């Protein structure tokens, strides 16, 4: 029984040690696509907002593996920073044009009546 407990403890320690530990990083000041693998030939799975916090796990060929919503994805290391930043999305700056329509001026002038009731019938 003791041997079984010791074996179980060693196995649990080995499993815990094999789980990769994450380092903290952040997306830089631009939106960043995350991909299904480490390269441009892999599909884009989504886009991170600027300054999004990332948990990084592995690095290959200039790409960084990140965990997002329970899935592993890859981002290019050139767009990842090791310091926290803040991002404020731009405000809607669209201003609808002012109504510049001016109705035409009344240009019709009715003819003057000449004479009274006995006009040209």
C-alpha cells in the first residue's frame, strides 16, 4: 500500500511538472491576428484587440504560442510586448452633413388683369 501511495505521489508530481507554465505578455498597439499554427500559411482564427493580455507557452520560428478561450493559437512575436499597455478605441468621429437644401424661390407672377368683368370672352 505504501508503495502504491509513493508511486501515485511521484506520478502526480511528474504530471504537474510536465504542464507548461505560462509567461505574461501583451499585444502591442495594433490589432493582431491569431493563427492555428506558427506561420502565415496557417488560417487566421481571430483577432486580438491592442493591449490584450496573453499567456504565452512556446516559441517557434518567430511565432509565440498563446492560450485563448481554452485553445492554443500562434501570434507573431514582433507584435507582442512584455509590458502592460492601455488602449482606448477611437471614438465615432462621423458627423452627418448639414442640411444644405434651400427650396427654390417663388418665381411665378400671375398676369395682371386688364379690365373688368366684360373681358375677352
